[in-house]
């Protein structure tokens, strides 16, 4: 592929990763409300969970990149991505909780989110850093400044947050949303 196609592939990957990451947050939070009630604790625990997973993804991307190098990192990350995709079928939907009442509310929310979307969200959280690193070693024109991918990430994030309440939630039930995500 030509240079422009390769650059657009990096941008598309970063955009899609951010878009999916910011779509899943309100979707899963909404899904947990019937299980745990509309408590502010549910929303707060969801926000903290997603921030923690994002931080863990950044830490993983940084450490693995430094320790094993780019080529081995690609292999390791491919395995993590396959596990993340497989985890979507293992976790099921958030409404399969059933353990409500055994742990403090915030911990129950964390456990349920981790079990259902934790690994896929972790994988998505690494997309931007991974693409920046791969772009920086690609030799493509402009690869010396991989931070141009931030605009694609920011656009994906804001569109994910805007699209959910305006285009997804009003027209699709939660099971359809889960399937499409």
C-alpha cells in the first residue's frame, strides 16, 4: 500500500479504538443500573473502573514496549488482542451478574465490569500508544511525530460520547448494542 493508505490505516485504527472505548462506557453503565439500582455509586464505580483500565493499558503499553522491543511487542499484543476478542464471548452481558449483595457495591461493579468487558477495554486502551509506537518506527514520512494520531483519538472519543445518547441508545436495545459493540 502507498504511504497515504498506511497513514490512514494508523488513523483509522486509533479512531476506531477510541470510538469503541467511549461507546462501551455509557452502554455498560446503563446495563448495570437494573442490577444495582440508579445509585450514583454505580456511575462513579464505572467511571473509576474505566479510568483504572485505561491507566493499566497505558502502563502495559509503556512497559512491554521498553522491555521486549517493537517486534516481540507485536506478537505479545496479538495474543492479548485474541484473548480480548475471546473474552467477549466468555463474559456475556453485564446483566448476568447474580452476585449482587456479596461485596460492597463499588467492588461488585468492578468485578462485573472486569469479568464482562475488562480485557477488551484493556486492549482498546492500548490502541493509541501502540499505533504511535509502530508509526514512529515505520519509516513513513511524518513518522518522527507520531503524536499526530491524537487528533484521530480525540475525534473518536468525542464522537463515541456524542453518538451513544443521540444515535445508539434511542434506537437499539442493550442486547443489540452489546452485539454491535
